[in-house]
C-alpha cells in the first residue's frame, strides 16, 4: 500500500474514527446510494454515531446532498454536527447538506462550545 495516497489517508481516518467512537462492532446502515454518492451511518444510536457522505465528484466542486432528508440527522440540544475530517460545522440549506468541495464528509455530534 502507498500510505501517501488520498484514499489510503481517508481509510486510515475512517479506521481512527471507528476506534475513537468505539464503533468497531457497530452496525452500518446505508441511508442513500445513487450513481454518484453514498451516505451511510455507523452506529446504532443516531445521536452517538457517525454519518459519512462520499461522492465520486472531482475537484473543488460544491456538492449538495438533497437525497437524504437532513431531519434524519438528530437534533441534540447542546450539540452541533461537525466534520471529523475538516473540523467544519455541517452546512444545512433548504433541507440539504452542502459541502464546499467534493471531499468526503464524516459528521458526528460535537458538544457546542460555550462562548
């Protein structure tokens, strides 16, 4: 394996997430799949799981995921959805999840920072 490739790094990150969130033996649920994307959740409890958005787009193209009703993402008071890979907060617009680029997103509920 070439540890310098983007795919290797992504798989290493996903493996780290499985360990950090103790999801090693957790159920994976495919929530949406089409010709250009897959969305899946790892973990049985939606409030303590990770949600992975992957597509086969190239480059810095804005990606909008409307196939999944974002209301499925649990609304937990005191938490917000954070992308594990970038540290960015999830961007929701008009019932869709929006990404500023084509890179995968791995959301998990993160405690809100106190001002």
